[in-house]
């Protein structure tokens, strides 16, 4: 069974930083495309950063220059470094995995096959 386990959420003031982690199996890291999504209260889930199996990364316009996704293959862990946080970044953040195919490297949440449990990020102004 595929497991994605996020950690690192918390509360921070606007302008602060957090780093999220997502631990997965070695198989997932070597064969799946990965992504970070978020969901704020009353809103639909949106893609924040997506990464293909080669490590190429795309970002949502709203987070470019502030959030950075990376992966450490030796630790089978995906990261999301979040700097210059804003109140509108408040949401539950999820990591997700998609099989190679049409939804790899996409922001379409419905195309991802596996999800973590989510971690809350709260930014106060």
C-alpha cells in the first residue's frame, strides 16, 4: 500500500518560513510524479508545485519565487520550502503521487493516485 506522510506544518506570522516534508517509499520516488497541493476552507484543492520523475518542477503563479519544491532521493522525501508566507497561504497542504502519464506534471488534483493525510499551515497577519 502506498503511503505518503507529510510533516512540518504549523503556525507562523506573515513573512515567516516553514518547510514541509513528505516521506514516501523508494518505489514511489523512482516511478511516480509528485506534487504539492493545498486546500483552504471553502475552496477547492489547488496545485502548488508539481515535479516529474526527472526532477523538473512547475509552480503555481501565486507561489512563484516564494515556495520551492525539492526531493532527496536518498531519503525518499519530498520537501516544500515556504518563504515570505502570506495569510492567503493558509491551508491544509497535501503531497500526492501520480503514475507517469497524462496527469504527470499537472495541477489537476483528480489525476493524482495517492495522497498524504495533509498538514495544516496557518499564516497570521
